C-alpha cells in the first residue's frame, strides 16, 4: 500500500505536536488542535476568539478546557499571556521579548520590537528583588 504525502494541515499539526512535547506538555488531540490554531502565525488571540474558531471548525470543546489548555501552554513557555486591559486574557504566539501597541477602537495588538523602546529612568526594585521583565502596552486612538 502506498502512503499519500501528508497534507499541509497534517504537517502543521505534527510540528505543533513536536513543540508540545519539547515543552514537556503531553500532546493530546485537543491540545494539538489548540496549539495548531494559535501557533500557525505570529498572532494575538483571546481565549474567546480561540473558542469561537474551534467551534466554527466543528470542535466540541468547553470554555474551561480552552482556558485550562491556554494557561498550561503559557506556564510551559509555549505562548505568552498578556495583560492588556483586564477585561480579557490575550495569548501571544510570539514568546520572544517585545512590547505592544493596543488599538483601543479595533482591539488589535501590534508588536513593538524591544530596540524601538528606551526607558530613561526606572525605580530601583525593592531590596532583595530584581527586575524580571517589563510589560509595555502603548494604547492608541484616532487622532482628534
Ligand atoms: Zn505580541
């Protein structure tokens, strides 16, 4: 019997399966499906958007499962959870250090490279602590 070449979708999910294993996450079918969706491109998606995409594709998946899976991915460094406005959790497929523009009208998040930003003064961290990282969200609105 001749095996057919794997489709592009199959190889994308195989790549994601490998990335899950590399991060120490057991690659269940559900996890691979969520990882493939989020890691297919550099993007920022909310848990609600991911849930809507999965359901539109016919997946029967609960909100709790999606949240738990995304939190698991973030805890293992596969994706990054962003604190943008407190109303919803955003997940970033780009885990390299970077900052963000946040368009208040559209809700879109746009990556800002680290070298584009310079901090001229920061407070000294409290005794016994050190700065582990800095989050920066630059909020955008239409010019008046
Ligand atoms: Zn980003």
